[in-house]
């Protein structure tokens, strides 16, 4: 029997997709956002989809649907912690204990304690370790009976065609072998038909006429404009370089095609996160982009899943 996994804060299913490809049986996805829950349900038809707020769900509720689980995974919202959020709370510990979205991380920990899996893996931005947060998280996990390791991984090292640095907090060490060669934007987008040809999530993305007029003048690697986060300026409408890895994919960020004067489609952006073309996204265009940008990249998720599988079977 394949190891059984539950995905908390499942989003559009990137974390679960990687674990499915690693050989796990995905039993359940918990996701409060209706459109993301619909996406999860359509891509994991044999799993239970719970479109509910984690604060209203207990481990007993989950067990009622699926029984015992081997692995719990999930990525609580990162908005409280990320440097891309100019409005995040000044005091790091307030981001965890006061911010309503930050508190959802505590609910992940609570559910892990109630479900008692053999392994758990929680994904978030590396900024969740800042200013005493690492020690606080360690204490919270130890309170429910688990030691923790903070595994910082770069998605591009594991076959993802875009840059992404994330921490995976777990009760085992996770250090997958890196791929020998990075996947470029050109390789990721290769083979797609033109937009609006009937391919799923591959419709033309409309932008304002003022942006459309400026897009042809944006050279490779440059951006149309920048926005300020909590610490740094961030670029948006970046012209991708065909022979390089893409910048970090975020729900609010759009990319300009490396060779054409247009914005990438949802499907093209999903390819930059390693999603298979069979993974279909639902909701409005903005909701679809958010599901892609907030996901755990599938190749990275699979690499983690393989390491968790080894730990479970003693390989």
C-alpha cells in the first residue's frame, strides 16, 4: 500500500502533485479558497476536498474522512512573513502570534499534533525564520511532540525553471540530490501551441493599452515597473530571458514572453513552476495566476517526496 498523505492549505495542488509523482496516495486537501479548492478537486478526483478554514477543522474531522495518515504536508499563507509584503508587522513574533494569516501556521502545527503523522513537511518563505521566529516555531512543534529541522531549498536546483528559495520545516532532514543542469525558460515553454488554440489555461492575457504600448520596448531581463516590498524593490512585467531560469513566480507578478510582445498565459507560467499540462486551474485569470504563484513547484515537491518516501521505508 502506498503511503498516505494529507495536504493542509492545499491551494491548487502543487505540493500534492509532487508527492503523487513521488508515489504517495493523496487522500485529502484542505483549502479555504473556493476556486483553489475546485482546482484541487478536479486534479485529485480520488481525494477528499475540504473547502474549509483550517481554524474550524480538527484532526478528528480529517480522520473521519481518511483515517490514519502517514504524512502531513502544507504551505500556510506566507503574507505575514514575506518581504514582498510592505504591510507585514514590524515585530517578527507578531507576524506569527498576532497577524491573522500568520496564526494559520499555528493551526498547521495544531493539526499535525492532532493527526500524529510519521512525517510532516511545512513550506513557507525563508523569512519565517527571522527575528526569533525560528526559535518560536521550534517550541511550538516541540509542544505537540515533534523535533524540527529547517531545510532551506532552492527550487531551481531540482529542475524547476524558475528561481524560488523556500524553507521546508519538518521532523526529518530533507536534502535531496540536486539536478546536474538547470531548466531554462526556453526549455520550459517548448512545444506549446499558440495562445487561444484550445490548450487548457492557455488563453491570451489582456493588459491595459498603456502597458501594451510599452511592452515592445522592454529588453530581455528588464521590467516594465517595480513595486516596493517590506525590504526591497520587486520587479513586475519582466521580459524573460530564453536561455536563463525565470525569476520567482508570484501570484501578483506577470512575465513578458521572451520572444513575443505579450504577457505569459497561465499555462506558460504554470510550466515555469513545473506543473504538468494535465493540471488544470479554475477560477478567474487572477485566481489562476495566484494558484500557480503560491504553489510549491512540482519538481521540488517531488524531490522532497522522494526523500520522505526513503525515510518512511528506510531506504
